[in-house]
C-alpha cells in the first residue's frame, strides 16, 4: 500500500472508533472528522456518542453537531462539507459508523437531482405503512438495486423509491454513472474495527447505561416540545424509547432494555454492511487502545 495521507476508521457502534481516532489525531497531528449520520446533529451529543468537550479540546474535530436537528442533510451534503477539509495540508482521521458516507467518499456518489417535497412526503407516508410497498415497487422498477439493498433499512428503501419516482430512472442506473471519488484508497488507509458479537453486546449495554449517567435523559427531555419522529435526527438510537419513558409510557429499565436491543440489531446490520463493502480495508479486532493504535501506525 502506498504511504497514505488520510486514515478512515469504520466499525459498529460502541467499538471504540472515536477513541482510536482521537489517539491517532494526537500522535499524528491530525483532524478528527465525523462520518456518522447522527453525530452531525446539534441536539444529540450524549445520545449519539459524540466526543465530549474535553475530548474535542485534545485535538481538532470537524463536522460534529454542525447541523440543526430539523435541517435536511444527506451523504451528498456531507461530501460537500468534507471536500474543503481534504484540500487542507493536514492529515484527516475520518471516523464513523455510516458506511454509505465512507464508501461514497472512496467510491464516488451519483449526482442525483434533489427529491421534490411532494414525493418525499408521499414516501414518508408509504414508509409508515411498512417496507412492502417499497419492495413491491422496486421489484418492478429497480430489481438490480433490490437484489443488493439492505431490506431492513427503511430509509434506504425509501431513497431508492424516491429516486425512481422523481427522475423516472432507477437508482442502480444513477449509481452506474458515479463520478470519481473525492478520496481514493490508493491515497488513504481504510480500517474496519471488528468484534465478536457477545463482546460488542456487553460494550453496547455498558455505554448506554453510561449515557444515562451522563445526562441522556435531560438531553431527550430538552427535545420534548420539538419532537418529530419523522425527522432523520430522531432516528438516534434510544431517542424514541427514552421519549416514551418521559411521557410515562414505559419504565426507565424497559426503555433501556429496548434501546440496547435496538442498538445490538443496528450493530449487526453495520457489521454485515462492512463485511460486504469493505473487504479490502485493514481488518482490526478491537482491543487495548495502545495495541490498536500501534497496529494502524505500523501500516502507515
């Protein structure tokens, strides 16, 4: 592998990505850049596991909490935000669990026209009734994409549905016309953190309970007057369950258990995605921070 300038770190939730990114940024005089679709929003520092203020003071951080909770944001918007950072004479440590952000950065992203609001609203209504409507539509209009898409991800299904409804052209066809990526893996090191499911499950539960201790309930309570389940920012793991607890609909322990289960399921989907799409990245088992850092820097 050529001497890489930038480092990309992917991995499931609670795998220790942020700690590794911060350690590398401090050692290599780099900038930690967020590649997590929930950590961009300004209303979730604790619940989305954004770096703390103390951690942000240890090294430069970018693209964390810079988007209003109710503002539209997309992978295309993220790429536009990353582009000027890549132009700086500084090593970036780009870290996150949103595989689509990282794959679009290194493989390119099709330049699809924006979806009209009326079609987006129609898609939101269809999503509320379950995935079958999207699946039936894509089976007819974009079977190539349906064969490889994550059928358990309603937002991805809706996106594919919206693209065809808005443009009359399948998302798979748009993807075939993808331009060159902003960052080639020939000029960067891609790292995927791996963990045995049982080990990760324990880390997930421990971290979620730590979030409660750090004030996640207060963070959710601050959103009660503005809560809208349809907003992308509302997909933060545990947000809906803790909101239900605050509304008196379930005990706190039940909300915690459901949040942990949902997070485990999400981590499973992340691991599956990384295995399918990042086979050529450095595979690194999670372990002591110093050991992981040493392995990454030895490859550099």
